[in-house]
C-alpha cells in the first residue's frame, strides 16, 4: 500500500459517477434480470478505462474502477453468491426506522420525496423496498468470472500508468448478513461465518492480482442508529462479533493489501444519532487492515480528528480520512481541505495520512448520488488541497 512518503497522496472511497448508458444494464444484472451481456461487457470496459484515466488526469494517486461494473456498492453480490433464491412476492421489508428518523420524521419524508423526484428526473428506477432474496442453501461464491473481469478491466485501464496504485471494493460479511435473510443455517453465527468464507474468495482474488482490496462495511456503524432500541454496550457486542467474522474472511491475506472503509451511508439527514468514533475506534483498529477510511469532513464528524490525540494508531497503519463530503453540493475550498489534512498529520504523522472523501459519490439507482460535475469538482479540490497541505508539511507540493 502506497503511503505519503514525501507528500500527501490522494484517493477516494470507490463509487464514481457512471454514464447513463450503463445504469439500467447494471441494475438489471444485479437484479438477476435478462440483459445484453455482450453490450454490457463492452460498455463497462470502456467506462472503466475512461473513469480511471479521468482520476489520473485530475491527479488522484490511488484509483479504482469507479465501481462501474456495479449498480451499487452492495447489490452487486446478488449475482456473485450461491445459496440464494427469491423471497415470496408478498414479502416486503418493514419500513426503515432509525433513531434519527424517529427524531426528525419531517426531514426524512422530505428527503424521500427529493430522492424520488431526482430519480424520475434522471430517468432511473429507485430500488424497491423488498427482500428480493433469501439464503436457502449453503452460501457459496459463484462470482469468479465477474471479479476476474473487474480485475482485467482495471488492469487494462492502468496499463499506461504502471506506477499508479489500484484498488477494488468488496462488500463485508456484515452487510451481506443484513441484506439477505437467513433461512438455512441453524444460527446467525454460522450464517455470518459462511458468508465470510464465501467472500474470502473475492478478497483473495483481488489481492492476488496485485490490487488493494477495500472492504466496504457501513453497517458496522450504521447498525446503532438503525436499531432504535439498542444500547451502546449491545452495539459494541455486535461490532466485536462482526470484526471477528471479517478477520476470519481476511485470514492469511497480508494487511498491507487491505484497507477498510466504514461510514454512515449516503445520508443527507440530521444524523444526530450517528455512532461516534470514540465509541468504536478501538474495535475498528482490530481489523486486519493497513488503512482505515472514515468520515471526517461533514459537520457531524469533523471534530473527531481529536479522537486520535487519545487513540494511538498502531504501527504500520495509515488513516484515510474523508476531507471532502459526499453529502453536500458545496465544493470545499482547497485551503479548508489542507487545514483538515494538516490536523490529522499533526496527530498521527504526515506519512500516515491519505486524503480521501467521506463516502462514495454515486449509487446509480438510489437518487442520492451527487451530480457528476460536482463530484469531479470535489475531487479536483481534494488534489489541490493535498498539494497545499504537502507544501505546508514538507515545504514543497
């Protein structure tokens, strides 16, 4: 894993704006519907090459495929896991309820209407609130060809930039457990470990191909808000169990090939009940990863850089803090970004900071993704801010 040896290097969380031409193809693939496979392969390959080159042109140091082979960071696993079958058509998920939505019901109704209107304007279909698949048999990994294609596409896109580092995102067992209801395993613990063993194949394929794997795990910390009755102590037990399962999946993979991302989702809401960093940071640092990507720029969490004054970042680890937000149309000023970077450099060391964003910029079908021009402007500001911070920290850009 590259680190900031002589300047602050930049990356991002993974999801980048997708061209409209592939959005419906992605949605159909992830939903296991019929789609034009030949057209899909060509358009995704061309889109990955274009989005990687755009990252490089802007000046991003550690790049990915923009998740352009996936409609969303989580739904893609429906096509890569065996042991799943459709739930009965009359089965629906209960309405999403959280500590925050109970405290601010009017705000959440406004947000729903805004997302629905934006999806209609973009000509997209928001994912229905259903439980599309159950786990009804042994959980297995069947995505070997898909992950190989992801690897091949990223390698093709980087062939003219051999020194540029690439990463590929992969979903955590924690999120998959919450996504598909268990109807097969005797206990939830058995189910979680079975998911970990299945996803291990994807993690190994990515790292053995020479890329960094980023484990996406928002549910690890959103679980607290989205289960209104849970206490902090009960939540810590939940986190401990799921950290153990993730480490089980990552066993034997060198930590320097792994970075871990958690966040509070693409949620433009009050977020008063977000789990605070101080309440889970010790558990997060037990994850077998060399880098930790966290939200650190929005007004609910920007102050949490101070947590690292009291929490020792283990040797050989780096922080990948968000210094630009994914849930605001405001494009941050490079001087503000440099200030945020310098705060982290001051508490953990300049060589142990990689500048990033809070969360992904595009979820394709959800309606809450940023417009492409704003997302790219933010990444441009990120690079400019990192250069300013580097000048301040090293005396040169």
